[in-house]
């Protein structure tokens, strides 16, 4: 979107404008299993260093072998377009056709599997740190879907600690992120204006904390010791299913049928908010594609119609129940809606998933679109979660927001000190 004159004037008055996140374009129903990763093994929000690769893959279930093109755009901390021209942040060019694709092999559901790696021979390098948006277009120039990612410079070190909440009302439910930023080689002048931070739980941008300013300065260190303002609901360990063998009942799968595709029926789930916390290893909402019999997972893994079933008796009023996880980039839409079935007195959903191991949870969505992640599964301080702190910096007079460092922590090391 273009900046208006008033917005431009506001940017001159404040180094960082108010955080106003753009909404990612959700993929249509015929696009599935979008895997977007940087240096991690799992598909999650890529946070890469300058010079590292990002890898995108997705399936088109229409079987048309359609041409797809990609573009890269640079954004500020608040996801407003930066003032950089494309030649300033890219070496090479974009708006190029994705050339690597294969058709499915021996699957009931036909699909074409596309892969893109950046940098490549056309887009040779990303030259600036910051927020980026990868946009995928079809041959008619229509936007199909977008994905966000971050590129960082290793200038600042970020030490992150996870604490229990100090507020006794939520001490059993909340996890607090505290951190310090140390930048010995970069003078952070007036950090309350020039430094911004993004705090993530399980790489989910939808629940990010963006409004923290340093509370103390000690030499080159910026210290953030918030409690309530930097707290997340601990949630619960994710539910999971594993259908790497689509023809046998494995982890979480109760029964199997074959129609136009394989149908896997999961065991009925129940609410866990009123039950004691129980540790169960998960991958924090992510997923892994795999087929036990396949040599090439990308094109030989089947698409299976998964049937979810939740027994939930609390009064929802005008709220809705939905499936939630990184399998669709933490998106709430019609494909995740849990519909009430009066015959079984449960909420049900059926949705195509490419074979593999998937984490998911059930959430309550309010009428205003806000999500209550703990309404069904509960919030527990003991839950294992990944946390990321990303540090942005814009010097006075600079034209874009750099990312100068990132820090990571896991709540298995939570303490009360």
C-alpha cells in the first residue's frame, strides 16, 4: 500500500510508527502444505542471517501444472513498506517463474509440488536486514498467497530468560519473557525511540508482543524486566496425530476408510483446561511431512482426509471452535471451523492433510476475531514453549529498520528468581 502525505509526515516526527501489521494473503483451497523454512528443520517463520537461504515449497491440488511467480518486498518494523528501492535490498531481480516442480507419484489425490530457494541465480542475494514479504502470483498476475520472513545482522547479542509470572492471580498460567540486549559495536542512542523488539511464542506472529521499551540502561546493555506486559499464556502441550502409514491406525488415528482418498478418523478429544498438566513431547504447533513407504516424501506422500472430533459442553454463545496450528500458518478460516454435530453431541471437522506428523489444538474464536488459546486446552506455567526476541534498530535519519540481533529461549528452563 502507498504511503499518504500525512503518513509520511508522521514518519518524520517519530522514528517508529505505531505497529500496524499487514495481513498475510491466505492461500486458496487448492494450494496446500506450504512449507517455509530458513535454517531450521521444521517449517516455521524463517529468521535467517544475511547470506543464508530461505526455502519454500507448496502443493497445487488442481493438477494444472500452472506457472507461479514470486516477488520480494522489504518492510519496516510495523509492516509498512520501507523507503528502499528494490535494487537497494536485492542483488538481481524477482518477479521470476518458479521453475522447480514435480507431479505426484502413485497418489489418489493428484498434485504438483513446487519448490523455491532464495538466493538463486536470478535473485542472487538479499542485501539488507529487516522484514520481508514473499508473494506468490499465478500466470495471470493474481496474488495467490504471501509469507513473511526476517533477515538479521549479527550486531547485537540478546540474552533471553523465561520466568513464572509474579502476579499470584496468574502465576500458574503465565510465562514471562525477560531479556537484555548488548551491542558493544553499535551505539544505541536514544533506545526508547530507535530500538524496537518483537517477542514471539512458538514463532506465531499473531500473538507477538511489540510494544516493549527498555526499562534500564547499563553501559551498552538494554534491560527488559517486564512482568505483565511481556507475559504469554503458557498453553498446553499440543495434540498430535501421525499418519505416516495411511493404511493403519497409528498415533491418534482410530479408524480408516478409503473413498476418493484415504479417510483417517481421530480419537475424540476432550477439554484439558480443568485437568492436571501432563507433559507430552510436541513440536510446538509445527508439522513434518512423511510417508513410511515413500522414497520421495514430497511427491509420494498421500493427501488424507482427517476427521477431528471434540467433546465440548461449555456454552459458546456467539463464539466458535476452530482447529489451530502451523499447518496453515496459524490461520482461522472456514477450513478450520468445528461444526456442531447434534447426533454425536460433539464438534467435528474434516480437512485434507498431507501425510505426516502434525501438531494441533482447539481454540475459541470470539466474535471480534480474537483467539482464546487456553479456553479448551488450558494454560499451564509448566508447558514447554519456544520463545524468540527480535531486535530492530533505526538510527536517527535512517531510511529503514534493520534487524540487529535475535535471541532464543525455551520454557523448560523456566525459573522464579
